[in-house]
C-alpha cells in the first residue's frame, strides 16, 4: 500500500489523531454460535500509571504516525508496526483483516478523541505472544468470551465484542417477563409456545449456588435480615460485621455483582453460543434486575454505575426484547409467596414484599431507561400458582380459558 494524503472529509470533524487496534484471536475463523467457551482473546493489562487507560485490558495497537501534516503512515502498515512493537512478531500485511473504523468525537477516560481502525489477526498455531514492554503491560494472556464481558477493556475491543453480539443475535427474538417477587411470572410460561426457549431466573437457589453448594440468594436475604437488626440497634456494628464474615453473607453490592456476572454466563451458555442461528427466548427478568434491586435495597448511585459499567453488552438483548410486566394484588402476592415456600426467601417479611411491589414498576422503567422496548401489563390477570386460575384448569371452564388465552395471544401477535 502506497503512502497517501489522508482525507477525513467523510467524518463529522477534522480528527486530530488516528489509531489502530489489532484483535488477536487464538482461532482461525469468525466467532459463531458453535464457539466452545475456550480462551481465545490475547489481552494484557496496562500497568503504567503514567500512561493513558491505566489498568484497562487491551490488545496490540497505537497511534498512526504522521510524517507531516498531510502525509501519514498507511493504516495497514501502522497495524503491522504496532503488532511487532508489542509482541516481537513481524506479520505480513495480508494477514490482517479489516474489521471496522469508528470515530470518537469526545475525549473520555476510556478513549481518546479521534479515528480508530480495528483489524483482526489469527494467532492460532503460530506463536505465543511475548511481552516486549513489561514496564507498560502485564504478560499477554488468553481470555474467554464470557470473561471479557466483565473486564475493563479499551474502547476498540469493547466495540468489537458489542458488534459480535449484535451479529450473533440478529436473527433471534427475546421476551422478558418482569415483575416483583411472587407475581406469577413462572406460571405465565405455560402460555408461550413450547418450542420457545425458557431462561429461568438466575437467582433461583437450584441454579445459583456458591462453591459450598449454598444458595447465593439465601446468603443475600440473611444479610438483609441481619442488616435490619443492626439498623434497629438490636446488634452492634461489630457484631453485625462479625456475623457477615462468619456466615459469608452477601452484601447488596457483592450479591448484585455476582448476579451481573451470572447473567453474562447465561447469555453465553444459553443464547449466544447455543449452536442456533434463529431462536426465540423467554427470560425470567433480565440483567436490569440488578439495577432494580440495587436501588430498592439502597445501594448508592456511584456503586450502581460501577456495577453496570458493562451493561451495554446486555443492552443488545434488551433492545430486541418485548417486556411483559406482570403484577397482582398485595393479598395475592402474600398468598403466592406463602404457597411456593422457597427456602431462600424464608427471611422475607410482608413489609418487604409490599414495598417492593409498590415501587417495582417505577424502578423497572428507570432501570430500562430509554432502551427501545415494549411493556405489556396484565392488570388483574391473576396468573399465579395459588389463585382461581389454577383451579380453572382443574375444573375445565372452556369459555374462560379461551378468553384468557386470547388475551395473551393478542399480546404475542402485536409484539412488533
């Protein structure tokens, strides 16, 4: 490629800097639905506190050099040079595959203003990445797709992951059942087509346990119980902290961080890499539940912002979803909770359930924000495992059954 005069007239402003990034992959094909969860991304952490984006994880890359104000280094040669400078390997230019080009018009903590050119390069079977700049970077290490979703990475790499998720879900459809505790979300599932894939709530004790086999949710509710005793001055702060440590209880932020990561695990295992290009999924709540419950349980907004620093990945699901909001009366809520008798919820009191029910809708709208979605409310629908509707199935009342079925069908048919 010959050196040329750089023309940036197609961008919104005259960029002051240009950069290249090279996504180094330990596979020789595009990431698709058959990805097996093995480590594939070569990343290192930026450890020089004097350098930009300290502590961020990144791939090879850097500035495109300029000889003067009009003539600059060809992009592909810049990619070749930066890769060699950071790994010690000289790679022929034709081995780099152009992925995307993006302009950043604002200077932020995780990126500098300018134009970014991103390339892909397969390292499979070729070499192990050497750490040429130990003062600036940690050792190169391979990471899985799921791991990077929770890591603090440079902007170009995050954009690549986001675009990969977009591609993997472009032919998939999503429904999200939303509502407070004991509103009848689980019971609603029987009305969806059987071939639609159900994704259970990740906090259910059978699917969300720690290394000792204990329910993470139970540990969180026990924390709320002990915290209430502390706030009511029934126990001292020292005793409260001792109980938390001895019982290994989950505080609000600890529990929500675990839930956040668990949703990414479910996203990878059950949606992105389930070997299906087309499918319809029904979620029992979504990753936005961490925001809802974090605010309800009093977490500070600064902590919530840190907790949700990677939510833009899951947003690719939210933007393609129809949300069904389900609620019933306070009396029915209490009856539902007493009926299902989940062990991990034994410490929940009526006041907690009532307050959550009263605030849930506004918290839900706030959590989903301006993300494109549709919400359908089943007012007085009374879908639960304990109310008259269950008895209806036993007594076989065809007319009422048909009316209720039609009510749901109308929602299903008007989801777009």
